[in-house]
């Protein structure tokens, strides 16, 4: 993904503060602080945090805390970890948590357990409870982590916080390109752009489809970062590459026109520094000048990391959910429909026209002749869509098949009538046994409580599109919702 409009590097910048009062056992405090610093050094060495991350310690009074907050703000920390190595001065957390520049920076407070040395040595976790009391009254979300700092449970939890902090930082730098508006009647595919910017950080820009058609024709796009161009040779090279990744069931002209549309969209993305996208993929793209559907082109944007999201039917709010899934898993998240009655089976059908993602589809041997999808078509193929959606007109090229098997997390964003945000998430598992074999891009997942999932969708009024992340990151989603201050809705509790 092009990260020119965010800070260089994809790992978070950590600000670590160790704190205690002057009392309690000096050796116990030193041991706790040494463990925290070892954690920091290991994360730097493993390239899990930005090398410009910083350690500030040992902070014992409010004036030192004021200086620490200034340094954290100047460093642009993505995550602030306050490690109580003993009972802290009560002003330290308050000073950092109320610093205006750090108002939206994720905070984690941690402490090792009381050492078993026969005396009251640190009282560190009591300090965490003290800090949590302050956070609740400030309305400031924090994550509290118990040690021991060098234990596997703590390390797993801390890695999860780092992943969420990284996702939040990149989400707040998201610049989403909306290629055209949503089709008529797709009411959930548009919303208050300023409200989304205020909570998630996403900014939305619109590029008219006429501009896409011109770039498709000319092979050149001009934007904030100058001109981006592509050639017929570039198109042919990409078509050959795609042919090694999926069975091709369409003629060469349809394939190359689909690839040319991909290059046109990518040129616009790169010329302007967009990080995510949504596309009015029908009906105009099937008419001259382009003459083919957008599915494969949008899937290629995701597959090649040009964008973190590619929402179907102009649905940029669902593209925000896609970006969350992509950033938390490191794999491109899909934009799908709730296809069937959700409570009717433990296998929930999630699918869309044909925006499969090369490199992330379930393998299957080809069983069909060229010319289009049929009931015998492979499940990883560039084909014509078998559904006569547009008055008998051929739709293609589309990338049909099941997404790679394994854990999945569904994500669906809703903004209520009073302006609050809700994020629905649910866990599922896809496999050859859950796949329904319908000819579109899909993941049919087994869920633990389909009845409750359906009830939550209907009662809260979630939209008909959702993002599906390729992995289980339900714990990270709950943590992200806490940091962003939005309601997390899930059937998995």
C-alpha cells in the first residue's frame, strides 16, 4: 500500500513511561523496570515498534509527568504504555491522560504482580486500579494489562494492543476515493463524511466516473502527486500474471479490458495518494467507454495492496470496515452481502458478484471450458457472471470462488439516527464443508449462534453490506471500538 500520506513505516511508535513513588522496595522496583525495558528492547530488535519509539522513566512527580507528556506529544507516539513499577504518584497518569495533544492517543496501563518476597514490596497493581478510576471519570478509555511482563500471556496481549494502535494510526490517515456515487436506492452506501472523519479519521474524496473513463482511454492520470501513466505493455504483463493465479474462462479482450480498468483505477489512486476506495461498479462501467464490469479490477487493487479497501456499489462506509479488517489482519478484507436468511442455518452465506482477491482464494482444479461460468466452473476463476443481473447483458470479468478457508471476522458499521456509531463483529470458520458452491465471490462461514446474529442485524438495523476479514481478530475489534468510543455489538460474548 502507498503510505505517502502517513508517517513512513507500518509499525507503531511506542511511548513507554515507567512510574512509581519514591517508597517501596528499591530492588523490586528495579527488577520490574528492567523487565519492562527488556520488553521494549526486544520489540525494537524484532522491528515490532518504530525505532523512534522512546522510553521515559522513572517518573515520580507531576512536573516530571508534564515533561514526559511533552516528549510523548513531540515524538508522535501511537501508543502510550504507562508501567507502574510500584504504586505511582497520583498525578502522573492524570497529567499524561489530559494532555491536549495526546487526547486521542491509545493508552495502556500495566504492572507486574506483587513479588513473593515476604514483604509489601510494590503495590503496583493497586496503582493500576487507581489510574483506571481516573480514566473512567475522565471518559478516557484505557486497556489494563497484568504482568508478569516477561510472561507469554502478557506478551500476546501487548502485541494485540500494538496491532490495534497501528491500525488506528493508519485509519486516521485514510484517504478514501469514491469512484462515483452509490446506485439509486443504496441508502446505506452513503453517510455523513464529517462524522466518519471525526471518529475514524477517514476523509472521502469523489472522482467522477467520466474521469475514470478518460484515464481508461488515455492511460494517464494527474493528481496531487503529479502524473501516473500506464502502457499497453503494462496491461499485457498484468494479464499474463493474473493468468498464473486463476483459471481464465473469458476471452482475451475481456480480460485485458478488465486489467486496463485496474491500471486506470490504480493510476488515479497513486496520482492522488488515496489509501482506500469504493466504486459505483454498475451500471455505467458496463457501458461504453469501459464496457466491462469493475469486479476484477477492484479485486486487483486489493490483491496488490494498492488500497486497504475496495467497496462495491459505491459503499464507502463499508470500505471503512474493510480497512479496519485489512489493517488488523494484514490481509485484504472483502466486501460482501448477507446472501440468505441469517438465522436459517449455522452456515451463514456471505457473497457478492465477483470481486475475488487473487492470492486469497480457495484452490480448486478447473473443470469448465472457456466462455463463462457454469455449475461445473472452478472456484478460483476469472469468468462471466452467471446471474443475468442487467437485463441479459454479460457481466465480466469477475473473479468467482470461495475466499481462502479458515477463521473469518465479519464487520458491519452503522451510524444511528442520533449520530452514534456501532460496529457489529462476529467470528466464523469457512472450509470445503461449509462452501455452498454458488458461482460468485463468497465465504460461507459456520458461526456459533446464527439466531442471535440475525437478531442483532435486524434489531440494530445494520446495512446489507459487510466487510469480511480473513482471520479471527474479534478481540482486536473490541479493543479498537473501546479506543474509538463506539459501541461494539457481537453475538460471540
